[in-house]
C-alpha cells in the first residue's frame, strides 16, 4: 500500500490518540504513523502523504484542543469524516517488580495532572511530579529508569515493557476526550440518521451581538448546537471566529438551509464535515423540519407560483 | 367580448371602488359590472362569470375591510393581481342651482361621516345627516330630491346629474383606501422589483405566542411586513388566523423561503398573490438576502456536498 | 343611590350585553342604564355619570368589536375591571300563539345572521329576513306586529311579552362573546392568580417589523398573549396601533417588567387594566418567571453591588 | 504597609504582566510581588495576603488565558476592578556588546514564538530556538550566558543587565494582551460611563440551544457582548459554562436587568465585576435603554397600578 493511504495521528506511539484511532475498523488495514504534533499530522494529509489524520478536538475537562481548532480553521481545507469518544482513564505504569512503596518520582503530560491529582494525593502523597512531553514519552522515560512510574493509557504498557500497577485512575467520573479523523475534502458520505456537522465562521461585523442573529439561523430550522467555541481572529480583541458543531447532516434539508443562511450573512464560512455521531444519538427533527416537510413546502411554493392553489 | 372577461366591482356605479378600478389601464377595454356586495363581486370571479373583481381591502382611517379579508381567507382560492391606492376626498354634490345656504339635509355612507365631520361642523352646522347605503346611492337620492346634498366622489356627479359644490373635503390629511383587483389563481406574473405579497395563515396551536416564531421566519430572511391583521377562526376566543402583507415577490428567494418556512409550521397557509406595489417603493433587500446571495449560498452548499472546498 | 353609581351598557334592554352584565353579582345592587351606543355607554363613565359600563369587546365568530377597541384606545383613559364570556345562543321569539308554520318574516341584528343562517335554511327556508337595529329592537317590532318572529336572547322574551318558540339556536358550536366592564382608572385590584391584562400600544416607527421586538419583551419574560389586534392609527396605510391581552396581572413581576419594557420602546402605551379571567384559567409562570424568582434576582443583584458574593 | 496591601502578579519580574501592572497609578504605592502562576497570584488575594492580583485574561492572537478563566469561574469569588490593554511588542535583549551576527541561540516563552517567527526568519534565519519558562526567565538565562539573545519586553532589559538590540518586534500589527486586576468582592465602584461587566454562567440545561435564550436577555435590553468564551463544566462533552463580557456597568439599569434575567434562568451566575474600560469607549445605550428610560418606565408602572393614568 502506498504511503498516501497511511493514517497519521498525534504521537508518539501509545498515546490516547493512537488508542482512539485503533477503535476504528477502517484503521485496521492502514499503516498508522505517529506525528510529532497536530499540525504535522494534518499537514501530512494536506500534502497527500497520508489519507487521514487522527487528532484530539476537545476534552470534557480541559475543553477544546486549541491547536486543532485553529489548524482546521485556517490553511488548506480539511474535513472531519469520523469522530471517536474515548473515556479518559489512566494506568500507573511501572517497571516489572516495582511496588507502590518504591515510587518516589512520577511523570506524565501536564494535561494528565488534573485527572490524577486526587489519586496521587491519596496514594502517593510524597512522590515528586515532573512533566513529560507526552504520556507515552513519560512511559519511555520510566523504561529508561529516569522515573519510577508514569501515568498513561493502559495500552501503552506493553509497548514500553512496563506493567500497569494500578488501572482506571481518573478524578472526574465522566472524563472523555473527543477525537476526529480528518481527511481532504471529498463528496460527503450520506446521512446515517445520527450525524453531526462541524463549521467555522466569522461574525459579519465586529460586535458579538451579531452572534444572536446567526444562532437564529439554526433556531428557526430547529437545529441544535452541541458545541460552540470562540477563538480570536488575530485582528484585535473582541474579534472572533466561532467553531461549532450542530446536530444533523449537511444533506438534511434543515441543516443545509441553516448553513446556507449562515453563508449568506458571514463573510467566510468553512464547512468542516458531516459525519456519524460517536454516541449514536439519532436526530429527532422538530415538527415541520424533517426532509419531507421541506419537500412538501417546495412543492407548495411551486404550486403557488403556477397558480395551482 | 364574453361576459367572462368582464370586471366586477363593489357597486353601485359611482363608488370609490369604481374610481379605483378605472385608474387601471387594463380596465379600459373591459365591461365593468357593479355588484351589490364584496362577496357577490368575488363570487362572480369564482364562478368564471368575470375575469377579475375590484374590492376595497383596507382604509388608513377605518382599518381593514373585514368582509374582504374574510372572503379571501375562505372558499375557493382567489389571488390579488393588482392594488390601487385612492386618496379619499369627498365632493359635496348638489342639484344644479343649489347653494350652500340652501342645504338642510345631507347624506352619505356611514363610513364617510368621520371624514367629513369637521367640515360639516364648520360649514353646515345646522344640516341634518341621514345615512345612505352607499355614497353613490346618496347621490341618487339627491337626484331624486330626497336630500339636498350628498358626500361622494367628485366623479359621481356626472352620473347622477349633480354638481360638485365643494371638492376635496377630508378630515384626515392622508386618508387613503387600498383596493385590490382579484382573479382566479394563475401563473404569477414575474417580479417588477417593487412588489408586495399577501398571505393568510393560521397559528400552529392555540396560543398566540406562536406568532413570534412565525414573524421570525420573515425576520431571519430580512422580509418586512407591511400589514398584519388578526381575525377569529370561529373556533373560539383566542383562536386567530392572520392576514398579512410583506414586501417583495414570491419569486424572490427571500420571500419564497420565508413562505416555505411558514408553510412548514402552519397547518394552513393561503397564498393571496404577489403583485406590483401601488406606491412603487422598490424592494431593498438587506445585505445577504438578495437573489444572488441565495444563489451563491446554494452553489456553496453544492460545493460542500461535493467536497469542492 | 346617586346616578353616578349606575352601570351603563350597550342597549337597548334585552341585549346580550345586558344579559352579560346581569351575570355579575356587583350589578345586582346597581341601576342598569341602557345606552344607544358603545361610545355613549363609555362617555357616561368618563363624565362621572355612571360608575362603569358594560360593552362587547370581541366575538369568537365576528372578531373584535372595533368601536370598542377604538374608543378604549383614545380619549380620556378608562380601564377594564371585569370580563364576562357569554355563549351566543338565540331563541326564536314570537307572539304567544304563533307556530312555526305561521312565520313568514323574521328579524334580528345583522350580526345574528351568520349564527342562525343554517337553522333558518333548515326550518324556515321560505321566511324573509329583514335586519333590525339590535336584537332587542327586533323583539320589540315583533311585539308591535311588524314581524312574525325575532332572533334574540331568550331573556328578552319576557320584556317584550313574547314567547321563545325555539331555543339554543346557533351555528358555530362554541360561539361566545366577550364583554368587559369598564370604569375610570383607580388603584388596580390585587391579582387573583388567574388574571388577564389589556394594553394598547403603537409601534415605535413605521415598519411593522418592530412588532417582533415588542413581542420579544413578552417572550423573554414568559408572558403569553391571548389576543392581538391591529388597528390603523389614521396616519396612513401601514401605520398601526396594537390592542392586546396577555396572561397575568400588572402587579405580577413578569407582567410588570414586560409592560415596562414596552413602555421604554413605544412612544405611547395605554394600560387598559388587569382583571380576573372569566375562564378562571390560572397563570402558570414558566420556570424562572414567578414573583419569587424576580425577588431572588433582585436580592442577588443587590448582593453583587454590595460585594456580598 | 502590611503585606495584605501588596499587589501580586504573574511573575517573574520583567514580564508583560508586571509592565501592565505598572501602568496603573494605584500600583505606584504598592509592593508588587511576582508569583509563580496565575492560581498562586489569585490565591494570595483569596487568603488576604495581597490586596489584588494582576493576571492576563486574553490575547488578541492566542485567545483566552484558560487558566485565568477557569480560576475566576470557580473557588472563592473574586472580582475584576481594573483592566489594562498592553500592545505586544518584543525587544531582542542581549548582553552589552553582542551584535546581530554574534547570535546563534535565542530563547523566549513559547507564546512569544508566533509573534516573532517572521522577524526571526528574516533576520536570524540560522539561530536555534529553545523555549524558556517565561520571557523574563529567558532574559535571565541570557544574563547567565546560556543563550545569546532573548525576546522579552524592552522593560526587562535593565533588570537583567541586558541591552535591547532591536525593539518593537511583532508579527501581528495589532497584537494586544488584556490584563485584569482582581480583588476580593467589595462594594462596586460607581459607573464611569465607559465600563465593562464580566460574568460567568452555566446554561440551564444540557443543550446549547439555551444559549440563544440567554443572549436574548442581553439583546432585549440593548446590551452588547464584547467577549464570549465557552469552557467545559467537566460534567461531560457538550456541557459548558460561558465566560462573557458586556458593555456597561451593573449599576446601570439595562445591565442590571439583563443580569437579573440571566440569574432567573441559569442555575448559577457568577458576577466577575464592573470596571472602567481600558479603551475608554463610552456606553451609548440604544434608545429606550438609558437609566432615565428605566426610571420613567418604573414611574409609569407605578401610576398604572395606582390608577393615575
């Protein structure tokens, strides 16, 4: 298989991103290539050196992954084709033979810290913490003997010859990270009935009051938003672009009409894809907003124009 | 010419409605047939016995002509094809030779009274008033000698052998009546750039709070309403249908989309026509709502679906 | 008792308005004075010659009683203190001894006609109809022998020495007329928990798009409208004032705040009263809009200002 | 002066935050204490060990400073009392005697990199970059001889015995950082006429469609938002709190009423302060939303209740 059919992901090996990617059946037949950063993973796709890239988009505790938001909002267009939700639970990885009382130093990526803080205070109150570049890199440094233990995904243990001493460590009960598989734009796959659509748009002028007008384009068509993030455009304080997700699929009339409404108002709307929801929650359009309602309305309008009342 | 090409109007001869009808060039070649009532004028069209009917729709002082609203809202569908604004100014019609001091009794339709009350108080404080069935009928009774003077349109004088003793009598400076020419449904004539569209719709459920939702279908597309009337549906207090006019033409995208939005929500929407505005005020669509904006948005959506970002 | 404690009503004696007035316990001890017109009934109150006036406001079949709307919207302020719903059902009143087959001529006020048309077609297809000035006046003319039968309220029979030959005649099952008792402004009686509030206001500028903004003043506070009528201001086509009813009482915070919102926007708002609903439907404020929610919000704001967070 | 009257700030010495703090006249008489992190600076205030803390809130290029948003949204309440806008421009600091051609290694905080990237590529294409913990720390390491040059604020030169070799380096023309001075809650200072108000609130239920309803609480009172950020509540994907700024002061009626509206709807609203705008842009309330309009509306309501129409 040519390199151009590879999938890249935010590496190194053993990260949660790799674990998320491996949950996708279509990844089984691909070469999975870890990249040093989100931009590197995405640029490989842009340059045609990979078919798709798996990157984290948001976390229920930490919020949006800003670098992913910003990278998708600018540069050569890319679209999301799949999403994966991964519950965040850490394992404490140690070299074989290490016991809890042997642990004086622990490491992990700084993002892991809020998730394990309470566990640490309770079980290893005296261990000293030092940050590593990624959870997987922390595991590698445990392997090399630099630290006694690393917090990482349990799946990372085998790769670094370590053992999970404790598993399922997490402070927030429902912590979950959302990952997206991103590809070059192509004909959008048809709706599954439980889809999500992602967009980036900039307000038409410089006061965020315009946001209300834009939300109404969704509201009048009964389209619910499931995520909304504002990010600076770089043109000055108070100048934002918005990154949002809404329920439904661009090929569904209510979503398509809302998007067209946005595109008439906003100087720039970037379509980031329609794809199956990882949670499988089916769309339940409000009365009057199903595809057949739109079809019936178009037929009615045609009859009015023709005088067939 | 066959009777079916006649135009009917709210008679009798000499009414303002006839005067309004005669302002239309297309009426010049028609036989104009006075009818005893608005329903009679409209039903002749419905039965194919006339090509169109001229009826009053609203008056800037008296408000909507309810019988016209109600007749257009129910029964076999009809559509408005033209509108005429007629400033309301009365002449005091007398038999030749009559002077102001000879006038002891005056007559006119009760609707005329608020328009001439002030003039009467000033110039004929002692004259006694008696109502007639129509202004034209009042003129006829002056001709017959039953009254000394009648308030009517100046144009009615000749028909009844009377003379306009005083002209341009009106209390409200800007009093105007709006008449509409109504025909059987046919292919709608194309937009002129200064059009109006009329509609009747019923709220989807029984609380008028739903009105807000419907007005938003117009607002998000930048379509202004120029008239709104509520009328009982007959199903109980608080149950209304609405009769409205909006700026623009059904063949213009922003209007067509607003109408489709309404039709998806309301149990019953009746299209009453798109036709040139009598005041000639051109539509000036809000930014993002011109036809080319809708076309551009549709193209953009098609490109999104195709992956041509 | 002095005349100034009388109640006037739209006469003559025997009208539905009188019947509506007599349903009010407080009317039992008053002298009830029929007046020739709605303006006459109201002006007696304005001049202090009566304590209150009963007039019809709207009918579920015919719609608003325009003269009442217009009279309340202008002139010396008056306020509604009670409302009465009266189901509209007619009796066929005849001179004693008259049978159905004896009836060749029938009469009633023109408003009665749509309500009895079907019954007439079925039971008296050959009787000729002539309109009378009021239903009560029709009964009087039957008494005098001018007509064979009159449609009127059953209660009118005794007054004119007639007999109800047939009762409970009505075409629309649920036809009902709403009457209001109107008095000079005074301190508003406290809420009963099932109240209604009436208002008249004019849009801030000349395009009815402003209507949306005004409805939102009600919507954000969860106040439902139960009636909305537009009437011309007389300043030209497309210039309206609105006459509305909403659920709740001016002394309830959500209603008071909505009214204050209106009054800040509209050049002129006229309060027409808060009074018990005739249908007794209790207000059920949306979450966050009960009086205690407003009190709690005010307390919270005071704490914020004081730094007591 | 007791330590409790000190001001803390995000250190170390020589940061832009210190520079922002020194622009405030009230800081001149205070001991300014650098702290290792935003939480450390704020917690000193919470514990009463400092009177106020200066921290960065957002940057026109990087966006919100998430740690500041999150720290203000939770824990013991604090309020913003001042804001400072600081244009971001870097100086290249070197040891005395160093010329541009001598520079092989440069350092700065990672956040500085996007701002100086273009300058570096043009003037020092071969220099190697290594990140430091803060810009000030980079300067210190230049002093110690570990790097040849550091990007930092020009004001940091003197402190570390360095010289600004090049000044006013920035890629984005209008890059600016907004800092806020945060204190324990106290009676809010009166409006200056050019104020801003900050808030944190959580949506009443779990679908962001509720956002529209909340924005309308501001819109109906004509209050513009100048910043809106969503952050995860930690309760799961799609569960947000919002951190916003709006124009105006809590003691101004339109703002106070909007805040009360929010507080009635949202389970939890946290007031983060009303304070003078750094840009001095005066509030220009929409017609009908000035304080006197609210006062007039309250008076009108009182008259309605009293019957003084």
